[in-house]
């Protein structure tokens, strides 16, 4: 199984910290955010990793290299001309991801989630009970900046409405068929998940462990202070 780390975001809300540094390279406890994901994936048995990047992406490549020092095999998908957003970035990288289900994770989160849980799902086409499932997403309790949530769960079925509403964590596993109607270019993942959920093609899990969206300097500082008190 392969994984894709989405690291092409420009980090507008993180300025001035991202004026000369990609958001995924901001450090927590002396380690870039993206390194936590690489190490977590490898520990979960997922060593083949694709990373997309844009502005200052050379810093990511220079730091991680081909991934061998982490036990990973890393290749890169550069978005040099324009940012393609989440789904667009995945579509561009599909030739690097192969034909099998793959894990996707946003680079700008911090979590202790074990990706082994997604690897175990596998989205097996031969499983008749899951034959229509194209994606499985991880949902978390709503943080202060997203109190309205994104999706709900009925059993393991993801719904666009319901109670309680939960927040999409940025962690998921997809079959490549999920993107077969997505043309190349700029495209966002969230509307695609909503459309697929309405068709009954998306399942999910509620993760209640450590998870933070590092979208502002204040949230980054809060995470850093948390490590200082450990």
C-alpha cells in the first residue's frame, strides 16, 4: 500500500511563518510536521510515500530526500505552475500511486493516529459487503474552529447530515476509482466526498485520540506548548 501526504498548501493563514518556509516544514518539538507523518506511516507498515508540494517545495525534498533514512521510499509530485487543491493534487499524482487503494493525509495536522487501521481496511473489491465503498475517512470531534462539523456517521456509513456532526480529520483511504470522473486541474476533495457520501460510497470511523489542525500560528504555538509540558 502507498500513501500520499498533501503538502502543497501555501499556508496563507500561517504567515509570516510561511513567508520563506512551507507549512509542513514548521517544527514541533524540534521536528517538522511532515516528518511525524513519514515516521508514523513507516511504523504502520506503509513505506511507499508520495508527497506533493508547491512553493518552497525544494526544502521538503532537501530535508526528506528519498526517505531511506526513515525507512521510507519517497517520490514527489511538484505543483510548480499553480496549486491544484487537494483532489487536483491527488489526481496529478495518481500515476505515482498505482492502482491499489492508498492512504491520504494532510500535512498540516498533528496526530497519534495509527495508519495501520487504514491499511487493515484495504477496501477489498472482493468483499461483497463493501463492493461499493470507494473511500473511508477518519472523523474527529469538532475543534473550536469547526464547531458545526462536516459529516455524521450511521454505523460506519458517512452521511452529510445527522447528529452528532463530526470533523473530517484529513486522513482517509481511497480506491483510485473515486477519482475516475475528476479531470486534471484545480479540484477540492471535500465536495467530492460529499457527493460520494450521498451515493453511499463512503464509510468512516470516529477517532478520539490526539489530533490537531495546525492552520494558524496560534494553533501551532498551542501544540508546541503541549510538548513543552510533556
